[in-house]
C-alpha cells in the first residue's frame, strides 16, 4: 500500500510531504521531504530505501512533490484541513 500526506504549517510557507509504503499493515519505508531521502523502518525496507536513494531522478521527483503535489493542491485541501468543526 502507498500513502501520501501533505502537512501544512502556516499556510504554504512551511509544507512537509510524507510518503509511506506499507505491507501487511506495517510501514516498511517512508520518504520525508524534510529529510530528502527514503528511510527504512524495517529490515524489509532497507533494500527498497537503498534502491530508491540510489536513483537521482526518483529523489528529485519526490523532493519536488512539495511544490507539484502539496502546494499545487493547497486550495483543494484547505476546506478539509482548516474548516473542520
């Protein structure tokens, strides 16, 4: 399973993109835009994290997701993020 999440702090000034990879309800690796690399959470994720981190084009695309995915969709997500009661 794959899950992507945008965390907005102070509007679009401070945005964090987190991508999680899950197998059998266990997160085995994740990408955090603050770190800028894939990080292994279990032994299963070590090989995958090393593989993704060795590909500059994959890392460049993930790092750009802060702008291309999160900031681009901020106005779509805003009512759900800020206007909940």
